[in-house]
C-alpha cells in the first residue's frame, strides 16, 4: 500500500491519550483502510505506530431514532436534508509505540488532534516488526503486502506452540514451516527435525521433491534397546506395589550391570527368564504379578537389543525424521516411543553428541496432558524437561494441539512464541489467555473469527502480535486424511463389488 494520507486525528471524550486515539478517514482511503492494519503518525520522537482496532460510520442526521422515524414517514429523509454531507467514517486505533528508526519505545505523549495519519511503509513495517531477510517465510502480513519472515532463533530457541481447532489449518501451517526448515542453506543455520506424526500427515511429504531430505520410520518397526532404558520408563512401573518395584528394579539392574561388564545385550525376555528362576515361596506372588506386566510389555514388540533407529541417525542438520504412529493403536506404546525419544534426544544433546534440533509433536495434548496421572502420561515429564531446559543446549520444541485446555500448562507457558489459528471453544480460549502473555481483549475476540489459513503470531518471534495469511505450500502432497464423502462412496462401491462377486459365484 502506498504511503498516502489516510485521515486526521480527532479529539474524543477520552482520547487521544498514550494508549489510543481515533481519526476521521479520508473519503479516498475508505477502500484501502482495514481493521487490523498498521498506521503511523508523525511524532516528536520518531513515528508513532498504531493498529486499527475498529472502524465505524456516523451521521449527525441519524443519531435520534424518533426524528429519523418521523421524517421517514413523511418521505425520504435525504430529500429534506443534505445527509450525505454529514456522513463520516472513524477508525479507532491502539497505540503500539514510537519507532525511532532502530527501536520501539513506549508512547509517553499522545499525538495531537489534527495530526495526519499515514499508511506505514512496507520496508519500515518489516524492519519495525523484526523480520529477517533469511527468516522462515510463513506468509503475508494481513492487510499488508509484507512477507512475514520469522528469525529461526527467535522462533524456535525458546519453543513454539501452534494452537487451533480441527480444520483451521494448523497441519498446513506446520508443513509450510517444515518446508522452510528443509530448504535452508548451511550458511543460514540448519536444524535437525524430528516429527512425532500421529496421523501420518507429514509422512506424506516423502512423496514431494523434498524426499531426499526426509526419512519416515513406521512405529511398528521401531525398537528400543533395553539397556538404554530404566525401570521407571516401563509403562507399568508406577502402578506396581513397593515389593514389586524392588524385585523388578533389582532384576533389571542386575542384568544391565552384567550386560555392561560382558559387553552384551539383554531383552525383556531375559528379564522374564530371570524372574522365572525365582523359587522363594514368599516371592512367588510378587513375581507372578510382575510376569503378567512383563508379558504385556513383551507383546508390544517395542523392546529389542539395540535402538532402531539410533538416536544419532534421527538428527541431521537440514534433514527430517518422521516417526509415523498412524498404525499404532496401543496408547501406551505411543507413550513409550515419545517418552524414550524425548529422553534420549535431550540426554544425547546435553553431551554435545547431536546438532541443534526441533522436536515437533502433533496432538501434543495426548503426550503432555495437564490432568492425567503420571503412569498414564509417561511422556509428560520428558516434554516438560525439554521445555524448561532445552534452550540451553539447542533442543527446541514445537507443540501442536487442537485442545490447549488439556495441554500441560508448564509446557505451554515455556513456549515463548504462540501461533494461534481459529479457536472457538471458550475453555480453550480462556486457557490460551492465561498461558500466553500479550493477548488482549481485541486479540482474543479475533481468534474466534479467523478464516482458515489465518493466524495470530505473538511472543518471542515478533516484536508485536501480528495477524498473518499463511502462504501456499511449495510442494503439495496428499495427506492421510480422507473426506467423508469419499469414504462413504468407497464403502458402498466395495459393498456392491462384494455383492456382485457373490452373485456371480452362485
């Protein structure tokens, strides 16, 4: 938008002040100015930057309902009075600060009535909002022709949460971010990417031109090396009695110690065999209860002699590893995979044996829930640990959730950047307002009215909360989801086909 004059600051009952003011919009700017747009006003300390909160129209002739009704009975009001000459449009704006060309300062003195209001120059706006030339391009600033280029460090170093209701476009936005990360040049700084893909959506990116940078690991083929685990990581451990915990820990640690000395491996089956060797009558009941739990763990087909894949193979700069959980129905198995990967990734990077990485967790509320018992949410503590300490070592989190109210408050509050698409559930909105700093009444109202593909970004990654139109993907792909009509058609086609086959056979 050209840097033309939009209107003139006016005096109202309670403004201009240091937080807000209003201005009359010029007739030739009525088609240009939009709600949410950034504007500027010359100020003694630089340029006062503000955003349009609302726009309303007024006309003195139509202020008194009884007068309007009386004149309308006698005929059209415009035939008696010059009503068009008294119509005007006012914009109410919220002051963000005064920009001196380098830094944004708090507004300590209001603009004067009569001051001219202008559209902000695109170059100045990008500079003021802190966009980076080598940043991640997620889309366009709403109501402006400005590319939103988010700095890699500011976005991921202190973690990011992507929150939206189902169908608002969060998976599309994540795929755009993944494209940007995979296309970065080494000189710009590249992260390793590990994606916990609950529904197989991002595994479909393997079919794009980025396939040489993407490796998909199906969860049913993943194995956890028993020697790298601890008794506390087993899904049943926290539900054991005191004697059962002592027996299990003693047997486990004995095998682990022997395996370390003899440089060999052991499995869940070896633990079962050792427990079966216990013949003390007083311990039989405790042993048998443990064996039931261990048999269930063995049937998961998750534990093996060594890790497959290895942790170091999962994380490479500029490459993405997708952990595809689509075909896993066992919730505890999903928990175990996420728990183990989160723990091993964090412990390994602490030792300096991994490059900086981002762990992307889809449906994060299922792995770090606020109100679920510890034994049923093993991965919660590991995710919260990365959220609290990860930034010191280059371990970043990207939590994606359609139910923020169920997501761990600890993990969410540590995400210093939030990208929020449309959310309509009042409980989720309240939780977002409590957990995310910088959301005011205007923004919380806008969240419910965002169109698909529009997002509010606030926090560490941006100087000022902004609304964004997410760009189109460069590499389109078909995700795992199927629309309801297609599913219904497919079912009937298969049913009819089976019926025809039976009739032909008879």
